[in-house]
C-alpha cells in the first residue's frame, strides 16, 4: 500500500473515534504515533552502526514492545497502557550524560495528548502504521517525506493550525538565496513545523556535505524554537525525517518570553530564515522584554526586533512580512529605521495575492538583509503570477521554478549587486528617497500602470483608510470652526 493511502486510511479510522474532534486533533494524534514508529525505525538503523547503542526509551515503552505485534494489546488494555503508562513514562524521560535523546522525546510528549477513546480503533491505526511504513527502506523514506509534506499542507484547513505552514516553494527560495554554508548556524525562532530548517538541512546536504565529518557538522548547525505543542511535535518529527538524529536544538518555548538583553554573543547566529506569525497579538507583558522604543504586542514586529539582535555581524536573514509592516507608522517606523541603520536591506520580493491562502489573503513580502552595514538602496522585485494564473490554489500551488527569474537576476552582494538591472518587475530605491518617505517601504512598481484591485480585503482596507482620512479632515474642520466661533464670541462680548 502506498504511504499516502496508509495515512488516509488511518485518518478515516480516526473519524470513527468519538474522542477525536476535527482535523487538528486527528493530525496531532497521527503525528505522535508516527513519531514513535519513525523513531523505532531509526533506532534499528542506529544500532546497526553502533554496537554500543542504547535506547533512551525504557524497553516496555518502545514501539517494538507494545505496538509492533498486530495481535498485541487492544481494547481497554491498550487504552489504559497508553494513557497511564506510555505517556507518563515518555513525559518524564531524562538525558543520560551527553545523550540528549531522552530530553528530546520528553519535549515532544510534554503537551501531546491521546485523543482516541477506543482501544480497538487505536489498535487498527497502530497496525496500519506498522504494516504500511518502513522508514529504513530508502524508497519508502522518500515517499514518507512526501506524505509528511501533505500532512503539513492539511494544517492549512485545520483551523488555527494553518498558521504553521509556509508553502514549500517560498521556503526553498528563501533558503536558496540566504545560502547557509556548512559551518553556519541557521535559526528559525518561530519555526512552526520546521519547514525552513528542513530546507536548510537539505540545502547544506546538497551543496556542502562531502564527508562523514561534514555530516556531523551539519547535525549541530540547526536551531529552532516553537511555542505551540502540535507544531513543535511536527517539527521534531520533521527533523528526524530529514536525518537530524538528535534534534535537541528544536526547543519547545516562546522565544519572545526571554528579555532581549539576555541574548548574549554566544546566542548569535549566522543565518535566520523565518515566517514569524503576523496579525496576532502576544500576551500581556511580553513587550516589556524589549526596549521601550520597540514595544508592541504585534508578534511579527517583536520577532523582527529579535532577528536583528540575534544576527552576528555579517549574518544574513530572509524573512516573510506582511504589507502592513512596509507602510506602518509609529513603532513600525522606528523599527524600519533601526533595520536600515544596522542592516543592509538589499532586496524586497513582493509576492502576489493568494500565496498563503486559505490561511490569509494578506499580501506578503520577502525581506533579505545582512547585518553590519547600513542600507544604501533597496532593490524591489515584483513576483508575477505564472502565465494563465489569476491566483494560487490547491490544484495550482506556487512552484519553486517560478523563482528562477529572480535567481538569474540576483547577482552578488559582495559587489553591491552590480549586475542587477531594472526591468518591468525590478526597480531600485535609494535610502534618501526612503527617508523622505518617512521610511514607508510600500513602494509600487514604477514600471507598471495603476492596477485596479478587485480583491474584497484590499477594497475593504482601502475603504477603511479613506474613512479614517475623511474623519481626520472632519475633526480638523470642527476644531477650526470651534476656534473661529470661540473668537467671535469674545469679539461680541467686547
């Protein structure tokens, strides 16, 4: 049976269980089971190459001990074991010396939950996983990677879980342009399901890993933090799928909860690739971890402040940000001034509508910057739809090949991108012009005529902006009239 069919049949079984409600819970249930099955397969591989290998999981809790036998525990016995033995045992694992595998597994299961109420249905799911997936077969490993990618895409329609997924084409392009070298530490402080990090792993493996020693360097060069339990579980599993044996650098935490000043030189990284959550608000008090001038509850702005701080001099970042950051005022203006003073924001790729649909229809941008030298000018590139497209959809997703024109145009930062030329999609804006605009970076393509938008969200936003401007003019007229009437009253009194 194909792995994708196995996954689908498992989800169909889960739909029969009264305890599993909705796609997000089905995915959470599937992934903790998938994690243990994949981990057990990897342990078989590790033991083949290391005669002294010892599992961090107690023998009775290993997948092979309680799940692998299709005639094994089922019904109430299985349900009782999972709830009262398996989960408590995994949630209290400790590290053993320098072996952090136990801590990694504990972190995965800290907030995991067994939603299934039927032990019989749970046994059916376990048997499907046991019979349908063998991670140690290279062909199936590749197929499992594809199936896992589909699971991540399914999160787009799983309520709030949709915020965790960034289209693969976007992550590949951003990592391709950031080009993390073998020894360089790559970090995503809001890593979601780990898409940027797995792309970084594959990029390094393809371009820079030549020897077993190189592979060992790669293992220790990836860092991520995710505060929500489901995406953290997905990210850790994702890293194991991509050959990171001990993904102990994928922490379950809120990066923003740590005071900015506490991130010292040892925490600095070479490359940041990230799509920080935008449109949301952090809990009360989080903003006090940041300097007064950059305090806000807007998550994306706090993350960008952190990114600038975390980069080493010469460090590079590729970040997804919404249009609102480009034209925003107040704290956003101060943040943009900081960004352009401390970093070379050399490129902004403006994405079309629909890239992140159905999670959001907000227009987004890819910002590429290097820390250590101020910005002298910014190149913009407006990414067009492919021929025949009016938007993206499940059947017409964005593809990495669409970015080939940008890659061909890109050039080299070491010579100031001297090879870049303006075109119908590319234009350059000087820092003086940006300062004259009070750091409004929402600069339209000068080579395109005025575009009439029929997007409801854009039209509503434009309407609200116009209403706010009209109200501002009314208030000014009222103040002028009030002062004039007050002056006349004084004259009459005289």
